[in-house]
C-alpha cells in the first residue's frame, strides 16, 4: 500500500506540474507602449504619426508554423455601418508571420491589409468617442502562403481548423478634443 501511495502521489504531482506548465505556456500578446485595456498614445492614431504600436509575442506553441494578427475596432458609429455592415473596422489583418517572431518594434510591422483596401496598419481614428482596439494573435499549425487573402473573412476561413492557440489584448483610444 505504501508503494501504491507513493506512486499515486508521484503521478498526481507529475500531472499538476504538467498542467501548470501548460497554463504557463499560453500564447501571449502585449505592448510595451500600453497595458491591456489601457490608453494608446496619440502617435498610434490619425491625431499623431499613425504608426503601428510596438507588439510583443511570447509563449508561442512549439508546433506553430506561422502567426496571424487581426487588429479590429468593434465600436464604429452607426452612420458608418452602411460602409462596414459587420460593424467592425479591420485596422490590420496580417498573416504568415514567422513563428519565432517576438513581435514588432514601433512602426516596424509591415504588410497585410486593412478595411480601407490599403496595405498595412490603419491607425486608430475614432470620430466620436473612445474606441476599443482588439489585438488578436493566432498561432497556426500551417503557413498560409499561396492562399488568396483579400479580407479578414478570407483569413478567418483560411485559419479555420488550424488555430493552435490565440491571445488578445485591448488598447483604448479617443479622438482629440473637439472631435474630428
């Protein structure tokens, strides 16, 4: 009985350690420029330089073949919903980021598309009030090279069934005093 008891304790300890290691290894996205749910500086907006904020990626799963990033604003005013029926403005849709990427320095994230049909990061530019900007990072089990991606919907379709983990953070930004 004592041997069985030691085996049970050892097994329970191994499961606990293993589970803790899995929890500690969850994919993360953060920024040295603002805290999650914190205020973004004007330089990441149309009130400033309009550069992409610095982003840090960590705890990327070992079997990741590529990363994808979606930055979106779900707070668009009703008067713009005829132009954006989903009610979500896509500020940046980026895919095939190297799995060993640690993120992007300020203004360094290049490529991808945005809801205007343009390329790259579209800066925060809320016309009415403070908006939330969701930064969503996806670890994928495959590269999307060769897949035609012209929108966030195309990327989401290509990622379906290939997401190993995902992480999210939110930045807040409001218009300059007096609005636009």
